[in-house]
């Protein structure tokens, strides 16, 4: 059955048709609307899916935010401005006339990446380092969504009690330091106002402050991975998102993790499905595919 898969992130929206063999067709991308009002998101979703909807039988959405009964609720409203509550499933059903399912983006990506791992892996964790830092936990082969959809929100665990305030209201979250927004917010002097992509480009050219910002993100992520290993004793941690997949980033995380006591180390890999993990995970969940 062909699924119209949609990925809603703090920076970009993606959509594609996913067939029963998990092949992706007609992938499209749009920026997440800058105004981030419900009307702007609805209009952007309409433009995104218009060429695809008639070719699909169902809709599967992977979205940033806590997804509760088909509604998107931002844990970090700074990532999604005015979209504190957005009726995701009903909006897409109305736009497309198709049945729709919605799940958190990192939880969806975890499910796709779990399917890409070998038969011998039942416990894995996915972490996206992107606009925010998100996570998804698969334990004993089951995707954990938690009592109210919060499971796996690893970006909001504590990295540094003396760190910056996170958009979620806590102080010193991993996300406030390691994410694209966190990296950009800490930039000063000639890097002030740069986004994370530009800061990574400067770091690649040897810019000292840019390298320090990237290193601070990688160090924070490595400590999170050690905490994840201590919490879940997972067999693998898979990293995605545009920062997680940026050239050289995972090598920095691995180097930091190597300095932790061996009991907290775990094999780290880049997302097999790269930037499509969220799209494919949502499609797999909608298609009811088991490993
Ligand atoms: P989303 O959060 O919408 O899912 P991404 O995974 O693309 O989107 O993450 C967006 C963040 O990644 C932004 O902070 C952006 O500046 C940063 N980014 C995008 N491309 C790159 C790149 N090639 N290298 C480093 N950072 C990047
Ligand atoms: C935030 C939170 C998570 C999300 C993560 C990664 C919001 C709007 N989102 O921690 O639900 O999984 O960001 O999201 O509160 P992304 O936009 O970076 O892909
Ligand atoms: Zn937070």
C-alpha cells in the first residue's frame, strides 16, 4: 500500500510516497514556515502534499513535538513558535481525505533504524541532533512511546546545571547546548547570527570558536550517550539529523565517548536511512510492519 509520509521538523518539512517495499518516490522538501503560526503550517502542508496525496492510500506523519491523540504539542515552543498545540491528524485528514497517523519524529526514526539493524539487536536508541535534540527508544523490540508520548525526549535531560536555559523551561538541557539552535545561540563575535550549518562550515575551515562550539555539542552528546547506555543498556545508539550526520561529527562524539569508563560505551552508528529515517519510520508504523 502506498503511504504519503511527512516529516515535520523545526527547520524543514519533507514528504514522499513510500511503497510497500519501503522505496521512496517523489520526495519533496519545504522550509518550516518562519512565522510558525497554525495557518502558516497548514498552508505549507497543503503545498507540500498537493502533488502526492492522490497517489496514496494513507498518511503517516513524523513530527517534532509530543504527539498526543493526533495533536502536536511542543515541549520546546521556541522550536515551533506559535504551534504549542496543532491538530496534526485532523488537519491532514481534511487536506488529503485519507486516514492519517502521527508519531514523534525521533520515535519514528528509531523504528526505521531498528528495522535496518541485524536480527540480533533488540535494544537500540536513536538520537537526532537537528534543530533540537530528539530521541527514540526501542527496548525488547518494542518502540517505547511512554504513558503520554514523552518517552525518548533525551534532549531534555540535564547536561549542565550551569548551562543555558532551554526553551522547555529547564536549565542546562542537552538540547540547549548540543542542538542546532543551541550551537547558534552560543555563537559570539564574528559568528553571532550564524546558523549551525554556517558554523560547521567555519569549523571545517579551522575557525577556532566554530570548532569549539562543534566540540561542545559533540562532548555533550557523548555524555548523553553514556547516560543512555546506563539507563537502557542498549546494544546500539544510532545518530541522525543534519548535525548528527554532518561530516566528522560522529567521530568527535566517538572520541569523547572513548574517554568515559568502558561500562558506559556503546557502538555508535550513523542513521542508515540518513535524512529519511523519520519518513520511513512513520510509513512502517502506518503499514504495521514488524521486524
Ligand atoms: P529538522 O530539525 O527540521 O528535522 P535538520 O535535521 O536538517 O532539520 O536540522 C536542522 C539543523 O541542522 C539546523 O540547525 C541547520 O543549521 C543544521 N544543518 C543543516 N545542514 C547542516 C550541515 N550540512 N552541517 C551542519 N549543520 C547543518
Ligand atoms: C525537541 C522536541 C522533540 C523533537 C526534537 C527534535 C518540540 C517542538 N520538539 O526536543 O519532540 O523530537 O526537538 O526535533 O518540542 P527536530 O525539529 O530537531 O527534528
Ligand atoms: Zn529542555
